[in-house]
C-alpha cells in the first residue's frame, strides 16, 4: 500500500468552525455524514485530487482479498470475512442448498433450464420464494445450483443484514440514533444525494450513511479513459460539495467522511480458464466443482485423481497462483470447512476470467477489482475533515469511525 501524502490546508476549504456553534451541536451529539463511493480507489483519488480542498485529510486503505461482497461487511463490522462469514457470494452447501430439490430433476436434459429465461426464472424463484435476498443471481449452470448456497440473503444497508454479527447499523438502531441509510434501492446516486440534502434541510437526521454504487459500473467500462473518468469524478465532487455545504450550514462542526471499499485495476488480458479446465476431461459435479469469479477460480474435489491433476495444471499457470492456507489466514479469508473453495486460484492484477460465472458473453470490461490487496490499484481510499483519519490503515478501521456518533452521543 502506498504511503499517505503530507496533509495540507487548502485556501478553498471551509472556514474554521464557530466555537459557540460547535459546542451547541456537540451537546446534541453532532452531525456525522458517511459516504461510501464504491470502487473509488486511492490511485484515482491521488491522481485527480478528488475533493482535496474540502477534505484535506486523506490516505489509502488496504482492502481485503475479494470483492465488495466481502469488503462492505468488513467495513460495517470491523471484522474480516473469516469472522463475519461474508466473502464470495456462492459457497458450497449441498445439504443446505435451497435448490437441492433440483437433484431430483437431474434426469432431464440440462438445456431445459440452462438458458437466459431459465436462469431468470430460477433467479426470481430464489429472490422471492427461497429467502436468498435481492442480490441473488443464478450465476452457475442450474444443474450445479443444488450444491451451493448464497451468502448475502439480506440487503446489506439495514440493521440485521449480517447473520450472527452486529453491524454498525444494528448499533445505531439499538441506540435510537436519528439516522438514515441511503442505497441503490431508493434510486440512483444523484437521487440519493438529493434525498440526503433534503433530509438535512429538514433537520430529520443526525447521522447519514450514503452508499453510491454507480461509479463501480462506470469504471468497469471506462477504466482506461482518463478524460471520461475526470468528468465523472468532477460530477461526484460537485454533488458532494453541495451536500457538504448544506450540512455545514446546519453544523459547522460536522464530521464528513468519504471512503471506498476497493479500487479498480485496468484489464490487460482475458483467459478462458473454464474451457482450459474443462479440457482436462473431468466432469462436474462428479469429479469436481468450480466457480469462476472474475479474478479467481474456486474449486472443490470429489475425485482424488482430478484434484491432483487440476492442482498440478493450475500450479504451472503463469497468469496467477494457488493461494495456500497461510496466505488465506493472513488475508482473513480462511475457512476451515472450505465452503468458499478447497483450491483458490487468484489471477495476477490486470488478468481476468473470460466467460466467468458472474459475467455473460457480452461483458467486456476495461477495469476489474478483486485482485490481491498488495496491488496498488486495489487500495481503497478515505478522506475527511478530521486529522485522525490519517491513523487509519485498513478498511476494517472504518468501523471505528462509523461508531463515532454513538460515542459523541454518550459524551453529550
């Protein structure tokens, strides 16, 4: 991870808080605004000077190995995926799979379900009737669904979203904090920011969490277009300045924090690993199972000969490497039951799986995330108006900042 830059005071930053007004707001716990901008990595923040006049305290944050499905629960709980249980979306669970009933239909031809309409029907079935949540997708071949379960069964941006562990939203709700959470369920990014401004003007909340998701999709498509990225970041910066101005008018001592879950690396090459592994001659699910995420292949083995062959095959590939247990432990993504993979093959930064399970034939991105956290393009970013931000090093540390309204309220 890159070292943080020296901090500075910009001539266009907001004026110093009025002491009397700040004390009055502190007595009520103060105003806290948290904005999570998906995929706004440190590389782009540093290059563009994104909001540097408004939020001068800034630095990179180490993300986790994997995708937003693991990174955002890590932010919300302060724990690693190995502790909170959310990592990749699909995990091996043949006994608990909601689709295990499909095994009774394995005598039917695979093409009966494995097409666009069939997968859509299974997706809707999982979302509406099987309790798999709004993010569920029939990503793998329907014939393989009976082997898997889905991690993210609840919308993350609400209390009770991580089973068996309390998130910051649970703590806010239990404390009776006057807060509101804004996410894509309520509209696009601009609509969410307008709603947040309106609530501030009406004085309805003391704490806001705003999840802006659309930059992630934009960067997937335009990662190698600096001019387009600059315009997009200028748009976000303008909207966030407007939000800050309304918040500052209400409380000049507010805490305003903008951060991300990971960065975005430019894609340089694509490899059809599914075809290469299939060409080894082993059959799913008889001999093995494989899930092809954009930047990794996760395998489980039921035939010892297949295990040896595929391990040897992937061990010789120069496009990535097999992660051993010690590295998975250090990354906080080791699971004793191997639910997320008996073998995990991680691609090198800039290389991605062609025709993966989570992207269709027409998906041809120029940017991708989910690489090793050591890659500079993987770094998340944090920026704000509080020098204590410079003490943060890891996205897990954001949890402590998100708990700040609770501490402020106790002091008040």
